[in-house]
C-alpha cells in the first residue's frame, strides 16, 4: 500500500463562505470512506483569506488544510504578504509554492520559491513545490532541463529533518485548466526524472520516505487511474475537479480502491 496524496488547489475561485461549504461537504462525504482508505492523504489548499475558517471547519476530520502561497519571513515590513507562521497558527499543515500562475503573473522566481520552501520546512509545514515546463519550452526540447533546474533551485536550501515531507508537483503549465492532461506515460517519465534529481542531493531512503512526487494538470476522476496506476506517481494536485465535493471525493475513493486492490 502506498501513501497517495490528493491535494485540492482552489485558487482564487471561492470566497470564504463558499470555501467553508465546500470543505464541509468534502469532509462529510470523505468521513464515510476514510476508514477503508488507509494511505490516502487529503489536503485542501484554500485562499489565504479563507484558510482560518476552512481550518476551523475541518478540524478533526482527517482532511488537512493548506495555503496557496506564503512569504519567507514570519513577520516584518512586507506589505501584502502572508506570514507562514500565521498560516501555521491558523491550522495550516501545508502550502503550495511556485505555482505556475504565480511564476507567470507575479514574476515569482526560483530564488523566491527556494526561500519559501526553506521557511516552510523551518516551521514544520509541508511544502508543495510546483515545477513544470511551458509549451514553448517543451517544443524547444528543453522540458527536462527546465524541470531539473526548477527542482534543484527550489530545494537549494532545503534540509528536511525527521519525518518532514516535501511534495513536488509536476505540472506541465500548458495543460493546467484545459481539460486535457498529458499522457500518463509522459508524466511518469518526468516523475522518474524528478526522483533521479532528488537522489543527487538526498540519500535514497530520504527520497523514498520524505518526498512525494505528484502530477497536476487537468486531473480528474476519469483520468486518475491512468496516472496513479503508475507506481512513480504519488498523487495528484487538482484544480478544477476539486471544486466539486462529490468529484473530489470520488477521486479519493478511486485512489483508495487502487491502494486496496
Ligand atoms: P487543473 O489545475 O486541475 O484545473 O488543471 C491544477 C493546478 O493548477 O494546480
């Protein structure tokens, strides 16, 4: 049996009250399944303004709460930024960093992503580090080089201690939100490449125990089995399909069935 992550990324799609309703619906549906679904790790990443209420709504349900971004300092003169320490205090256990939408629209750099990753690890929060190539980079044959360098850069200051976990999410940028995922074989090959890159910097047992590599980009209940059927793929980062409780929990159930088979 594997640990499989199902991570919802609600982006900026919901206000706090809509987020709480969705969180409660997911927790209610999942509570009927979770007892027979060992190894399935559910996390919902809400917008920063909804994190506190979502964390309160999900307390004790077994569904973890994450944020979608944070700053790298806990406190200070950083107008508009969100403290990772505050996120932790509010009940967050994880945080996405380096999502392609932030790289694209907010100019987030590898260096910023590295600092955020280090800050999250310092606080014992699980970083969910997004990497992935653009369509042009893929067309130019630069896919592997881009992803390898993003992984190396994000982890340049990262030393996971104890049982700390880090998730790397391989998200080819050009399929996000399109309804058209990449070929699962293609994704699995990238997952192998990411693991090889991790092994350059960490002992194999640390890579096995403490890192999970998940796929993201138009994942849903129709294509889940074809992705998670690959042993290299430790879960999914889910945008659009996580906005409906029944669809997201259906995905978790299918993952559990795969695990129990
Ligand atoms: P999508 O988004 O599932 O809607 O493609 C995934 C993501 O952006 O993390």
